[in-house]
C-alpha cells in the first residue's frame, strides 16, 4: 500500500480532506495567542473611539488621552462630569494652553447655542401649530432689582448645572436668605446620587429638603420646554401668569 493510500485510509484525515482543511505544522492557535489577538482588536477599537472623541472636541489624540489621565486622578474625583476642554483648561500647563482651551470652549458653546436656538424655533412653531392660543412661559421678562428676590405669589425655581461655581454661589445666597425654592439640575441623566452629592457639597440642609422648603429635582427637559435661554443659574418666579427671570 502506498503512503498516500495509508493516509487516506485514516477516517479523520479523510474527513479533513473532504472539508478542505490542510494540516500545517506550526499554525495552531494557542489560547494565549487568541487572547492577544482579542486584546489587540479591543485596543484598536478603543483607539478609534478616542480619536473620534478627540475630533469632536477639536483637540488632538494626545490631548484627549491626557484628559482621560486627569480624570483618573483627583480632578475626576472632585468633578466627575467635567468635559475635556474644561478639564484641560483647569489643568493647563501654561497661559497659552489655558487661552487655547478657553477659545475652543467658547466656539463649542456657541455652536451648541446655535443648535439649541434652532430647536427652540422648531419647538415654538410646533407649539403654535398644535396648541394655538395656549399660554407660553416667558423667561425674558422683567428682572428683579439686584440683591432682592422676585416678588409674586409663585414659588421660586432655580435652574442649575453641575460644575458651575456661579450656580453653587446662587444656591448658598438663597439659603442664607432662608428662601424656599425648587432646584432643577440640568445634565444629571436621571442619577439621584449626582444631585445628592452636589446638594451636600453646597451645604443644603437635609431637614429643609424633608420639610419641603427646598426641593431637589432632575430638570428632565423642563428648561428647554419653557423656552429657557441664556447662562445658568437661572432664578425664575411666576408673577401674574408669567415667569420672570432674575
């Protein structure tokens, strides 16, 4: 019997030949090699994601990687929701860097405002179409005199956002005046713990919350729905059927 006939007589080898599989020395993939291949593929995918995020923020890959490193340290612990431009600007290594990130952030916020206003126009048109004659909330009304709270029969509402020192100062000022008001935080993505942590950091007494003197709420789109525009914080109050912003 020839060597070829002997090999062909082996059932398993015949099956491999029928399936078109050829055994070659040194080509078997070990578990370690398979794991390395998977790790390499994951790293490549993560690199693509990082490059995309860097492009979205208008910064280089190296800058975005530095942002990720910064957020793994104390900065990320104290301010876990900082965007790349704010984080890099706060931790800038020179005045030139700080100015550059500030300019990038102004451009980014201007673009965001443009989109927000475009959507607001669409929302207004939809309101007029679907609810003709309905009363809209007006946040562009008369401002209260400096140092005084708006007067009226309605309850105060304060719209704030995370990582906003001005928002924190406004809350503390209202607390010092023993005002009763409702807080609406934008950008929480429904995370209660985020609001609780923030409330503790600005010194809101839990007893006031339990008593209803101060309420903590997710914005849940209210700011946009009432036509909110401009910088935060925004202190509003209903006076004679209209919302007036301080």
